[in-house]
C-alpha cells in the first residue's frame, strides 16, 4: 500500500501532507493522555514490531501479496492517537532509509496507512466492545473485525485520492473494484496478525492493551449461591500481570521483531503487493517516479555491497527494527515527559499561588470596603 512518487499529482499530495501534519499535531497532544509508565515503552516497541511484520509479505492471490498496515494493531495496543504516531514513524523510516513509499507521497501514505486505518479500526472496535461480552475472546474477536475492515477502508481512501489527483487517465470504477477486492483478501491476513498479537499480549499483560482496559472480567465471589463482583477487585488476569513485568514483555517483543525482520523476512512472498499489482494491471504506474532515496545504503531492504541476499536482507531488517524502536521511543518519551511537565508539582504550586494571591487580593478589597464604610459611619 506504500504509494510511490508520481501516482498522485503535486497539489493533492500537498493537501494530504497538510492533513497528515494536522493529524500528527492532534495526535501528539492526544498521546499525552494515552502514554503512561506502561504504554510509553510499549509504543516504541509497537512501531518496531509493525516495521518488522510489514517486511513479511504473504500471498493472497495468484501473483499478488499483502502485508500488515498496522493501524488497527497500534490503536488497540497503545491507543488511537499514539497509534497514528506509531505508524507514521514507521512510514518515515521506510521512506527515508529504505526507499519504500515516495517522499512527496509521504502525506498520502500517512493519511491512508496511519490515519484512516487507525480511526476506522478504533471506532469499529469501540462499537463492537460495547455490545460484546466483557471477555478476552470478545476483545480478540473485535480486534479481528476492526483490522479486517480497516484495510479496504484504506484502499477506498487511496481510490478517492486517485480520483482527485491521479496522474493517469484510468477508470475510477475499475480502480475501486480492484483495490477493494484485493485488499479485502489482504485484510484477512491483517486481521489474523492483529488478533493473534492482541490475544498474546492479553494472555500475559492485559493491562498493557489500551483498548482492553476496564473491559476484562472482574474477579467473582459466590455469595449466598450467587456470583457477584469482588469489592475493588482487579481484573481476573491481574495475578498473571503481576508476575510478568513490562520489561519482560518489551524484551520478548523486541526479540520477536528482530527475528521476524532479520530471519523470517527472507521467506516472505516476492510477488507485488496489492497496490503494485493493481497499478501494473490498470496503468496507474505509468508516471511513477524513481525514489529520491534510491541510492540509500538500505534501499529495497538490503545492505549495499553485501552480496549474500539472505545476509543483506537480514541485516537491513535488524537495522530497521533498531532505528525504528529508537526513533519511536524517543518520540514517545518526549511526549510522556511533556505530559509530566504539564502536571508537575511546580505547575500545580503556581496555580495554587495564583489562587492564594487572588484570595488575598479579594480579602484586601473587602477590608478596604469595610474600612471605608466605618469611616463614613464615623
């Protein structure tokens, strides 16, 4: 789904760039409310994991492959605002270092793959969570459906952009049919990966799943033959959470990401992904431009001057995971620190001092009025 330069004209690309910049600004503010001591470290890991899994193209039809977009997974694990930032960090690293997704099309890609997928998936997840039972199975099922729908939604968003600013004369009806059709199939893979990942985290540390907080069943006590919620009880999975530190989860996630990008990626499908296949079949790619970072040492997910394909791709994957986790963690810790600064005792003290000053002023005014009254009476 990474759109290269030349598919969308300059005015439309610029407009989507403005939309993407605005969404990122809003997300930076919203992420302050989502990031805490648990989710701040996890957010950088989620970005790295998405980068790693996006290297694993899986076959979906004859001559066509797909890969994770990641918006649904990020939104459910760390929240919608932080999720937009996670996918945006991944897209930025891919565009700058790996020549994947055009730089002038960065706004297009962030809008399609970060904003649309996250918003659609999280809204659908929340809607399903309200009507489904409060169980882990329901959370996993809602994750599956939300991820499944988010992918064709992104395909429709691209089709709309192409209808507005496409650089070739192609039937929009044919583009829409082809894009939605193939991305429905890709959505099944996206849904499976998302549900499995969310389910795995739920089994170990459900408190680390942002969208699941307050939705897991509480500990029950049997009173006079009836089951009732235990007073002040934590979710029934709390004992497991207490035994598994968030550092352990982070380390396990990082190792998994490195293995996926550094080793498993070698066995990914070499077929073009959904967008590439549709672009080739329908002539959308006639005015595609060479990536401005085509000479990057890591272009096309390989290390320059390393002749062994397995080693080259593995090294590129490991470097990508490392750079993404560092960049993502830096962003999220900065946002977290900004939140801490906004709620620091000094700020609270200043507010209190301002209030005291106001009260003192009010008292002085009252005293002055009283004295004036006494003088008049005299």
